[in-house]
């Protein structure tokens, strides 16, 4: 008994304290004496359960359910270290290898970026292989991303050239395969410009993938989980955008073509799989969802596709066989974005970004702003070729409409094919290693040769078309040099490829100084004679330039009669003065041409003047040092117009000037200043060792807009080594604050911020068409004829125009940019243009004239024929930016229209627009790339928007890892002020919009571009539609008249469009309102179960965990209450206390 009592006592002493759950008094600790206390403790318990469930769910989402979409790809450059032809065989071997693996392994996927090489490879394949490739494309296992002719640059290419190069590629894919790309792929351009989302959002893309972002911005994007965002530069043009986490190369140590790569085998597969998982988990922390896109490839990879796929297959197989919380699969970009939208499109919000990402930097001292100017002659030639192509293809399209009913022998087929090939060449040079000037010297020479051929071909075709439409005798010779070497009567023909009326100064090279010039109404035209001068040993072919003002309607010709008089000496003594630095016999000979020759030191002041400006030229340098605006009396001074940065570290990509800033050009050695004053112009020709400059002030153009611009024609002679030349223009202002720099890209006006904290190279921005520097009380506008870098320096606007560098900047080229060429270019400068709506329209028009000069010819005899396409004047605020014939066997033309006005919509009636005889029988609005009907487009991916995020690239961040090229710190975007609307341009900006009030009337919203297919025919007597006409020169045995390997007719196009519609219907993988089809399973081959990718586990939404937790808590509480109730009724003689709170008095010491 004693032992029993002892045991009970021991048990009591070790029994835990009990918690009372009843209201009875007695021994023990009692709580929960009222319902309120019960409710509080119950609520705490439920909240605790919910938090645990939610945390577990988040762990499941973030860790266990990570889904990796591997995107196999090859980044192909169409010229860089080698020429486009030298890369061809290497590219073909990649395609051979990849297609073989795709056919052998049905679980694999592959994406291809550009069309140029693919087209050439595909058209050489035998028919069976072509059918296999078509099936891979149709089943979405081989996918085109981007799909342009090349992967375009974004900083130096004009918006029209980007549209055209994308269109060339997309039209081929539509016609050949019935597909159109859904994801844009811009992974290698060196920074990303705001015009890209504007353009691409109107080409049918659902998403855009980019890469190279300023390293500090990319770091912030990762921290803020903003690598995926909605890019919204303008209110109506948005596109979902993905920034690659770690460049476009394969994950580190998983490129199985890299020399020394560790292949995967049974011994190392577990270690390599965990290495891969660790990398993927680190990446996933930068995303808002557990789905991540990971590139697998690099430059010219997958030459051994078998090695790439077989090794990665082993890693994927291991992960499939071991539940490690990561699912990896090969995918196309469309599969990734579709899955992302399907699972997170309605539940996850993505940030909105309203800025663009230039300039790009991969280190604090490595800003990629030098390429904005590198190899400027390539940039200039690309713009010249684009202009010649546009002018010729527009004339061709109009000539076909109006002239093919005639029984002519003109070779329409060969002309069309030449235009097509030229369009492809111009598209090629927009490549991000071409127009950027970041290619080796022999590649540069190849590009320049191809551009020269385009320019020559287009000039020749334009001349032939002119001769044809104006009915000029085939034996007559058209001279585009405008040389008149005899007393015969000549016709000067001027063609305007712009849509609005222009006034243009025409220069005839003549043997005479007296002439008779008559317009088409036989009225005398006033002219000015400028004797030619030059340095010693300079050949002067003809002694005089005769200048007059020509007026030409939009898309029309005008001709002027020109005849030298027998008595060819006029009185020019008071209008031409040659100021020389040193008198010599060479210069004294010009007095025979009635030129006053003077020592420059004797001049009190050298002036040029017109109704708007007075220019003062510096006698020591010859440069313009002062411009006085007569309208407001402001005096705009430029201390040093030409300067140069010295450098030892700049390269083709990087701008790294010395810290001491720019200094005046050395060894300028002014030779002469030649002044000509007359009724047409005031002109100065300044000749120095470093720069030859012609400055022109026009008179009496009857166009105030044109008269407000000062015309600069500049020739920069070869630079000394390690020199970078800039030109500056100052503006007068009483405002002490910094001005607003606005960059003009030919379509948008982009306000740029010059960050004080940024290094000098980080203050430069790309300018494709010019820039403005605006103060509250003053402004300067400078328009350019090609792309270059620009910045604002206080009250001066600065352009980096030429570079010669002796060092490579270690960004892959392995060659210095030793550019020893001279450079000729043009600038138009105004101190009177403002930022009102009307001034913006005029600025657009002037820029178009700077970049697309009228074509002029001289021909002996009279020209009788006329050619004017418009029935009445084209609306002054509209512009036809392209007009292309759709093919030899079609009456359709593709026409792109631009409304230049920032705030006013524009209505155009095509039924009354054209001249008598031209009829429009059909008008359909198309996408910007011409491949689908706008009315039929259904955008599928509309992600939910979060708050707007802004990025500042001057924010200091700490570099992690190695940094630099091909590492975790590489990316694409830069902080700047975003493409901002001007004060009177705040309305919705749309590149495309549906409008119109009748079948042939269209409405262009403010600041917009719209594309149309129009069936245009000529209803003249004896007209036979071209589609039914038997042309004597058409090669009926060769139907590849569109240079695409296809017949270019409506049947082919309709078939292609039907194929794309069918393919889209079959591939609906996203459930939207009226579409409820089940997801179509992907075709697979019979392989071992271990190798078949397992279906991913679906992510459980967080709200499910909340509901389950609540149910568990309620059920648990009920069960607990019921159990205790039963126990209490069965043990009424014992206190109902929980064992953990029970204590025996014997076990408590008392005082």
C-alpha cells in the first residue's frame, strides 16, 4: 500500500500542469471564464493555422513547383566578324543539325530568329525535307521569333526601315508557311528604344523578349521582381515584355558545344542536376511567378544539336525521375507566354513601364554610346539607299497603275524583282552589327558595296521609269548630274516623292553665266549664278552653278526649260566675294569670272542674311559664330562650332573620352571663305584643312517653314588618330536652368534627361533624325540626314559626328575602328521653330525633305508628258511614307499613311483623291507589317497591370559576380525620361487605329500610321487589268517574280492567310471568353517512360490554402469541444483539467 501511494505520489509530481476548460472552481489553474475569451483564443488559433498554411503554400509555389522553360536557339548575325556570305555555310549547318534532331526527338523544341538565312537554306532543300520542315512549323515545334529579315538595331535604324525589314521577313513566312510570329525577339541590340514597343505592338506580337539593359537597372529589376512587365510607351500601344535574366546564352556549364564542356553521364548526372536546380532557384527569386524562361544557346550554337539535346535530356530525365520540386521542359516562346498567361494572367499583376532603355552600359565606365556614331558613312549610305528605294518603288507602283494599259515594252517583271532584292539589302543593313558600325573593316566594305549597288540600281530604275511615264524618247539621255555643256535647249525635270508640295533649290552645272529658264507655264524663272572656285590643283569641270527655285506638287513631276544664252558673261561683280587667307596667282585667276578676291583680314565682318537671320562668320576659323534672329532680336552664339574629344580607350561600341573634355580642332588652317549673295540664296563656302562647310540661307521660297532653316552641308576630312569630332550649336536664353533636350526619331519627339550624376558618355543619346534644345524663352531645332549621338551641354546642342579609334574595346570585335574616311552630311538648323502643333507638322515635313531629296534630271529637248497622281492637293498634315506594288499579277498596292499632326485626326477620301482615270475598287486596312486584316485581329495576352515603375540608371548598385559581357549583370534597358508627350500632344498616340466613314474614306488619328491594301486601276480607253493582260516581257516559265520563291498573286496570299487562320484555330491554348476548346496534346514518340516529360503539377492558388485552413480549424475546434464534453460528463467527480496544467499540492513547497 505504501509502495502504491509512493508511486501515485511520484506520478503526481511528474504530471504536467493542466489547463482548465470549465467554469468550476477548484484546484488547478482555470481560464476562459467567458465567451469573449473563448472567441479571442479561437481566432488566434485559426489565424495561426492560416499563416502556416499560407507559408507552406508559398513554399510550394516558390520552391517545389518551379517550372523552367528551356528555349533552344541560335543567335545568328548577318555579318559581324565575317560577311553575310561568309557566315552562310555555318548557318546552314546549324539548320541541318537542328532539323535532324527535331525529327528524331519529338519532345524537343527550337526557335529561330531571322528569315534571311532560313529562306536561302529552305529554298535549297529537296521537296521531302521541305514538307518535314513545314510540319515542324505547323505543329509549333520549330518556331519563328521576331521573324524579321534580320534582327534590327533600335538606336540607329529609322522607324520606316524597321517596319520595312520586319515586313520583308513576315511576308515571306506568311506566303511560304501560313504563319506569323507571335513573340518578338530583340535579344542583342545594344539598348532598347521606345519606338520598338510602339511598332511591334501593331504587328501582331503578343510579347517581346529583350536582353541588354543598363547593369544598374537590371539589378533593380531583379530586386523588384520586374524582369517581366507591360511596356507602355504610348497609351494605346502596349506589349508584354520579358528581360532575360542572364544574357541569351545557356546556363553556365550547360553549353555542351563549348570547348572543354563537361558532358552528362551516369556518374555526374546527379551533381549536374543539382547544380542546374541551384541556378534556376536563384533566377526564380527575380520573378513574380514560378515560371521562368531560360535561353539555351548562344551565337551560332547548335552546330552539334545532338550534343546539346542529348546531354540536357539526361538532366531533364533525372529531374523527372526525382521529385526535386523543379520541372524542366523544352519549349518555344509562345508556349511559355501562353502557359504564363493561362496560369497567372488573371491572378498576378505585372508592373507597367513607360520609359525606354538607352543608353546601355555593362560597367560603370562602359557606356555603349559610341556606336551611335561609329562608321558614319555606313549610316549615311543606309539612309541614302532607303530614300532611293522608297522613291523608286513609289514611282514604280504609280507608273504601273497608270501606264501598264498601254502597249509598252517596259520590263515590269525585272524592275519589280530588282526592287524586291534592293528592299532585302536595305533591310539587311539595319542589322544590329551593321548600321551600328560595330563590324570589322572587310564586313563594312561588303555592306558599303551592297548599298552602293542598291543606290545605283534604284537610280537607274528611277531614270527608266521617268523616261517611260513622261514619254521621253528612248534615245534621249537623262543626266542626273544636271550638266549643261552646250547652247541647246534642255529640260530640267524634278520629281517629288513626298506627298506635299515642295520648294527646292535646283543647281545646274553650266558652261554659261547667262541663261533663260522657263516654267511649265512659259513664265521666266529668276535664278542666281555662282562661279565655281576651289583650292589649288582642284579640278573644276564647269565654271558656273546656276540656281533657281523649283516648285513640285506631291508625288508629281515638274519640268523647266533651260537654255544658255550666246552672250554668256553677266555682271556678277557685286554678288560674289572670295576671302582668302593668303593671296596667290591661283585665286587671282577667278577675277576673270567676275569674282571679287580679297584678303580675309581686310573684311570688317563676313555676313550672310535673309528675311529671318543674319549670320556672322568668324574670320579666324571660318565657322559660324553668331546667328541673329530678326524676328525676336536674339543673338545665338557658339564659341567653338567644331571640337574633338581625345581618347585612348574608346572603341566601336564604347565612348570613353579623356577627362579633360573636348577641345577646338587642331591644325584647321583656314584656306578661304567664299560668299555669294543673290535673289535665290545667300551662301558661304568655308574651306579648311579639317572641315569644308557650305552654309545656305534661302530667299523668297514662298514657304516660311523652309526659309526658317539654315542649311549646312558639311565635309569632315579624315581625322587624326584617337579623335572624335563634334559639332555644336548655341542658343540664346536668359533662363539659368538647364534646357530640355528632345530627340526626334522621325516619328516621335522623345524628351531626354541629361543626368548630372551620369558620366559624360552616359549623357549621349541616339538621334536618328535630329534633336531640339528648348528653353522657356528660346529653342534650337537641328535635323540630320543620318543617325548620330547627341547631347546637351548647357545652352549648346552637341552632335558626335565622326570617330577614328586605334584601340579595340573588348566587346567581341577584336579590331580597332580605324575609320580613315572623310564624311559628307547635311544639317538643317532653325532658331524659329517652336513646339506648337503646326510647328511639329512643319518640322516633320522639313525632315522628310532633308532625308528624301527630290530627284532631278537634265535632258536635251522638250518634255511633253505630264505625271501628277493627285486630283487635288494631298492634305498638308498627312504623308504617304511607303507605296509598294503587291506583285506583277495583282492590281493591289500597299500604302502606309502617316498623320503628322499631334492632336487633330485626319479624314482622306480615296474615291476623290487621285487624278482622273485612277480608280480605287477596294480598300482594306492591314497591320503595320501588312500580313493580317486589322478587323480580324484578336489579341490574346492581356496581363493585369500593377503600378508604374521608373528606373534611374544613375542609381549606384553593387556589381555581383564577374559583371560585364555574358554574365548575370548583362541586360537591356536604360533609364530616361520616357517618351513623353509634348504639351499639345497629350492625346492618345496610336500607330494603328480602325476608322473611316465609307468603304473608301479612312480616318487617321492624330500622330498615327495606318497601312492599307488598295486595288487601284486606270480606267482609260483600251485599259486591260494587269491581272488579265498578256505582257510581252513577262517570263511565264518563271513564276518567282516576287523573289520569294512563290507566285505573288491573290490566290497564294489568300491561301496563306487561310492557313494561318486555320493554324491559329487549331492551336488555341488559351481559354478566352468565347473560346472553350480543350488544350490539344502535343505529339510524342514512344520512348521509355523515364524519358517522357511528366506533366507539371498545377500551382495551388493561395485562397485554397486559406479555405482549407479555416475548415480544419473549425473541425478541430468542434472535435476538441465534443471530446472534452464527453470526458467531463463521464468524470464529474474529478476536476476537468488538462494534464499539462495539473499539479499536486504535495509537489509544491509552501512557506
